[in-house]
């Protein structure tokens, strides 16, 4: 394995995008060459102006209309060329340094997909009660429907061998991306592992975008992709 693609879907993250790009760029991904792919989902704040400063360093893709996080990640997958593919949100809820241990498992061929779990260490830390319960319910439902043994299906931090991402078309436009991607990786026969990661949750005042409607969509996606591709 020689390189890693870090896909960063972005929508209206003017307060954090520059910081997260600098942090990700400074992380040593086990000596692998980094290819940072930023997909701007038609931001309407100053995010695009900020991204233009990085066009000579990273691959920046500007969508011509807003399609949701799933749409942006799908565009990132289409532009992935490396041995390992990662997804990094544009906010600061997760620490990119945690990716190193996930990548190490893939390099050792101990897994095909590694999820960073927010619940393996300090499970209640930084979580609102309803958010915690919703995440645990969705993960439990995933385990029942797909025979997995996950603790955090909805985590953003998913490190994957590209061979298991190839051919996957993400149909979900929003946060139902996570159950759809998980379902399709399971159906491809990927070997899963989880490792604990840190988490610093945002609230709605600081830019959190997910709502109860997204939870309902995630439930529907879990049932839908259990039976269809």
C-alpha cells in the first residue's frame, strides 16, 4: 500500500474548513502518500473562497448544486485512486490523528474495513442523551439485520480498502449515507474491525446539522439495503 485518499465532504463550514485541512495535511498516515479530496456541496457561505487557496495543494471539487453529504461522498469515491479510502468530516468533532491506528490495521491486512467507535471509550462523554440513544438503536438494528457486531455504525470515521469501495454507488443524499455504506460493505464480504476514537460533539448552535428526520431516514435505509442493492 502506497497511498491513502482522504475524502472531505464540505457544506457551509467556513469556521472550521481551514483548520481541518491543515490538521489532516499534517497527519502522518503511517508513511503513506496523502491525497486529500475535498468535495464542496455547493456551499453558500465563504467556504468556497477559502478552498480556492488550497487548489494547488489538494484536489478540490466544486459541485454545481447541493445534493447532501451522501452525494458529496459519492463524488469523492468516484475520484479515489489510492489503496485506502477514508472519510473525514469538515468540522472538528473528530481527531484526524485517530485515523493512524485504523490505517495500521488495514496495512497489516487484519481487516478490510475499520470503523472508529466513539463508544468503546467513555461512551457517554460529549453526547446528548437523545443522540446517544439514537446512535445505539441504529447500531443495534444494524447488527440484527446484517449480523455484524458493531458498537458505532453511524461513525464518520470509516477506513476502507479501495477494492471494497469500488463499484459502490451511494444513493443516499444525506446522513442515511452511513447505514447504506455499511450495508453495502457487509454485502461485499468485507471483514470489519473497530477501534476506539475520541469525539467532541457539536450542538445545533455550533453547526450540528443532523435532526430526528435523519434518524428516520437511517432506519428506512437499513431495511431498504438489507434487501436491495
